[in-house]
C-alpha cells in the first residue's frame, strides 16, 4: 500500500512502504558444483530483489506511517534476495557474500530529513554488499520495463554486456576505454593554429579523422559495443564507485530523444531553459538517457551519423517539425543499430527511454507531441535506404502472410 508521501513527485522509500528494488542484474556468485576445472564453483549471474520492509538505520525522529525513512549513505535494505544458490565458499564474486545489503546510489537532491537526502521510488541501487562496493552494477530502482530482473526486453542485452565486459570494471579490474593519445595530439596542434587559417582547416580535418579512427577501434571492442545497448546519463552523477555509468574519453553522450525537443532554442549552452510546453516537467538535460558516440558534435564520426540517421527519419515522418515521443523513441532506438551495428534489442532501448521520459518527474507520455528538431547533416542516400529497409522489415513482421511486397 502506498504511503503517498512524496519528494520531487516520487514516493519516498521507507520501511512501511511496499516498494522493491527488483533484480539489480547481474549479481555474479560462485555456485556449486566445485569441480577440478572450476574449483571455486561456476560463476552464475542472479537477479536480486530488495524490500522496503527491510529498511535499516533510517530516520530516528521522522516517521512515515510510524516507521523509519531511508536516508542517503546511511540507510540500507538489510537483505538482498535471489542469489541464495550461489553458495560455493567464495560466494559473491566481488564481496564474498550472498544475501548482502542493498544500498541506494541516488536520492533527492533537495529534500532532506534529519539533514540527509531522502531516497525515492526509482532511485538507483546496488545489491549484495558486505561493504561498499556492492556485487552488482547500478540499475534503476523498480525499473521493471527496462531490466525486469533479466526477464524483460533487456534480458539478452544485459547478459551480453556481462559476458563481453567480464574483464572490465566493474566486473574485473581493467579499463575498457582505449587510449586517446593521438586524438589529444592533433587537438593540441589544432589549438595552435589560427582560426580561419589553412593550417586550422587542415588541423580540423585531422581531428575528425582521429575521431573516426577511434570509432573504428571502439567498434572492434566487444565490451564497448555491448554497452551501446545500456543508455547512460549525459553527465553522470556521483564519485568513485558510486558514480553512474558514462562514456569513454573521445565519446559524447548523444540524447536519443533530442534535448532540443525540450529546450528553448539557443539556451542549451547556458544549461537549457525548458520550452513552455514542458514548464511543469523536471526534464534534466544532464540526466536524460544517451548512447555513447564518438565525436564532439553533430557532424563528426558516429555522433554525426546518429544525427544524420535520426534527421533523415524526422524529415520524412515530421515534415511540419512535430512528431510524437513514441515516433522519436522508435527512431532513436533503430538508429543505434543502424549506426553501431551492435544488435541491441530495440525494445530494450525503447524501454529505457520510456523509463526516463515517462516517469513522474519528467511526465512526457508516448503520445505527447514534441519538436522533431533535426540537426547536423540530414541528407544521406545511405540513411534513406536504411530506413526503407527498416520500414520493409516492419511491414513483413506486421503482415507475415502477405508475400506481395
């Protein structure tokens, strides 16, 4: 039963609530049998669940329905359920535990009880702690549609990312991001050339070439390719092990739903002012979901290609400059696969976009009409043909018995 006490239009997490942190996935634990080839057991990822009723070390003086309230960096759920089969002696691959604590890694920035930030429905969690860090990477709290404990549309993408990134942070100790020495070198040379000079033009061409080479290198990196399917905030919050996932050096977070659809034209450099249509929304440019793309602007490398593929689609579906959030969402998700060729489940990408834009704070539903805001190079024969094939494929899926096409 909901307690109907809210912070920033989201229900506050407390011991009397019925909330859950469902399946922060994966929680990788060593699991019997222990055999000579694998004496520590088999590492298996488990979907975990934490319950609000297990709130521990909450508020002392403030109560909701006579029980304590969750607080930043103090409170936790005392038990994370779901990894019990991982009972080989080593247990959790990072923490050496099963059924560990559940900690929140995000919270309200401006609502505090007893001097500490309160935690809300859909804030991020990590599971199976002995102490920090936890055994699982952060996934949205109660984000059933996007992650679903490994049973929703993101099931295969989550497993693919775990497998491809096993040696890399946070599962291993390696950094998946490649060095950007050459990029840094040519950018420095560009800074030394006078603006408007032939030398500057040559330097700009070398910088673009360096970004394109970086994109090629990243595309060959199975971990970075798998992580294209996991959308990240434009500017991650937190520090150290509590930091939200983000992009590598040389990459830029590209908003799959263009930020310009929500912001008044010309205001982005100053932080962005919301259009009058969204005056009551808490849309946050820095927290809106992005795919990591190479290049700093809308004409360079894969970042430029994302703008091109989305722009070509927008010109066709929204010739008057307006389309629905649903159309923009489908366009953004499909463009990811067209540009990066990573085989992401488009329903997974769409679910992540809906999880952000459709939450109570942002409040933008699929049928909401928004500006299409195409930018960058919006004419491309290659992109047009890709969308023609996409539409043909959709028609075949929707009408499998019709062979007249």
